[in-house]
C-alpha cells in the first residue's frame, strides 16, 4: 500500500515499515513529538523492545472496521475518503476512488454528498478551504477520436463508408432502397381491389366469391411484402451490430494496434482468419488472437533454446553472451570472406590486382572497404515449349523469347505493333519504339535489333 493510504505517518520503530490497520498502540510510551508509540503486528508478536518501550507495557488494539456514518462504509474507508479528497481535490472522483480502493467513483461521490454536504453531522473534521483564484480558465473540448469525425469528402470518410458519428448511421445504408417497395402498400379495408389489368376490359359480372378471393390474395401479397421488408431490416440491424461490436468503423485504429503489437507473420495469420470473426464474439476473438501471439512467442523462444542446446549451453543465462559472440563471429566470418568473394566476382586479373592493392592500403588506414560492383545475376531461360503461339515463331525468335523470358503471344503482339508502325512511317527508330510497347528498355532494344536484322524494320528512311 502506498504511503497516501496509511493512517499513521511515522513508520514502525521495529521494522521501519509504514503501518496499516490493524496495529498496536502502546499507552505508556510517547514519542518525542508527544504521540503514542505504534507497532505493527509482527513486531508486537516477537516482543519488540527499545530504550523506552518494554513488551509488558499496556497496549491498545487499533482497528477501523466498524461503521461510522453508513453500514456499508467503515471508519477506515471514511478516513481514506477524507484524506483522498484533501489530497486529490473535491470533484476528482476517479483518483479519489483509486485511493479508497474498494469503492467506485459513483459510490464515493454519492456518499460524500449525502453524508457530508446534504446532511452534515456534528463532529466531522473541517477541511481547510483551498485558495481559489477568481479568474477561471475556460475548458477546451475537442471532437472525439473514437469514432472519428473526418471531413466530408475526405479519404478517411470514404474508408468509413460514409458513417455519421453524430447520428450513428450511414449516409448510404445497407439495402438503402428497401423502403421503396412499401410506398404503395396499404392495408385499408375500404379499398376495392382493382381486378382489371392495363389494356384489358373489366369483366361484366364479378361475383362476391371472386371479390373475396381477390381481397384475400391481395392481403397475402401485402403481408408477404411486409415480411420481406422485415427480413431486410433484420439483416441491416445485424450488420450494424457487427460493425459496432468489432469496431469496424474506426479501422485505422485497429490496424495501427495490430502493427504495433503483432509481428508480420501474426498479422498475415490474422488477415487470413478475418472472415471467421463472425463465428466468435469480439472478446473471444481478441483472446484467440492473443493466444496465437503467445504461441508464436513460445515457438520462437523454444527455437532459441534449441539453438542454445545444440551449441552446448546448459544455462539460460548464457544465452545473451552466446548471441553476442555469435554476432561477432558472423562479422569476422564476413570479413574473412571478402577477398574470396572479390576473387570470384572479378574475372579480370588486372582489375583484381588493382582492387587488392587498394584493399591493402585501406587496411593500413583502417578505412571502410568498398567491394567492386557485383554483376547482376541473370535469370535462367524460360521454357516456352507448348505455350500458345510457339509454333508461329522462328528459331531465332524462340531463342530470344526464352532468353528474355517473354511469352510467345506477347512477343507476337510486340512484333505486330512495331512492324505496323514501321510500315506507316517507312522506318522506325529505337527511341520511337520504346514508348510503343512499354516494357523493359533492354528487352525492347533486343526485340528491335532482331527485327532490324531480319529486315522487318528500317532504322532510317530510304534516301
């Protein structure tokens, strides 16, 4: 218990801990300030003695578990309430309730107003009036962020599907035109049924039985329309309830929480499980996701322990040293492989010798080492046998498509675009060919060179 909840300011002289009820008061010993000596139950039980106090002195057992003003409020709680109000200020019932512990802010407020303000009793302590400045500062309020209230027409408003937080509804609701079918619906019994269709003549003779049967059919039809509308309203209410329970209005808030507390692997798992959220209640679903998070952490911890065991470690405390040494070892291994990697990369002996000389000079000056640029790793050729359009290609075109990893149909389309443009103008330059097919510039150049070599395209117009 913190010091603000203790009722005795001085600590126990035996163990130096702050006293809490119940405790013992020695009626024969007084401190240098004139107060009685107080002991905790543990020191009293072991017979604590000092220069003034003896264990055979007369004592009193102090406790505050009796009711003072109301039956459900003990004297201890009354004292804690008065001290909390004096410390935190009148009206700050949230902090007052935290200091009283087992009472809510509503109970503290109602009890204080009922027993100390509206019905004051004689003998209650008088609290000093605080110095209140006559100039009050206005309280500034801001709009609530949950649910948010974005500006109309903004991107955030579109993400919220037009939700109006002040009205608690959507601009365009689910099945928004469900009420249209009820415009002409009327259950007026005085209305006569209209038996004639448009363009048809009304029969000359209409019996009473036919009229009654028609009315019954119309009534059943109206009731069916009303039932359909009721089902559509229930579906709308169900969707609104799901949106409210799962917090789907303020989606950005929950996405930020997921990114903050969950890793990438767990986020991908929760995205795959999102369609099944309707099977669980919100709290149950949160507990399920939290269980998955704990499971992932346990698996990761088990993997670390297994790696420690494989390294020969038998104590968990050695893991931190092992990880640090492992990082240093990997860094040293990378440095040792620099020369080997450079020799494998650089094929020119002269360039390799120059780089080694540069490396030796930088090693003396302890400057950072820069490796030569690694050549780009080429992708393996694409096996285009059996793809649509493979039979239409020549041998050179098949080799080019496999090397450039182009599908035959795509190559045929690019070829047609370039040859058609060249026939219109009589020639086609490479700079004009690139914006036509809009693919990688290197692939465009190789396709263009092949068509030029085959005589399908002229680079320059005939003079």
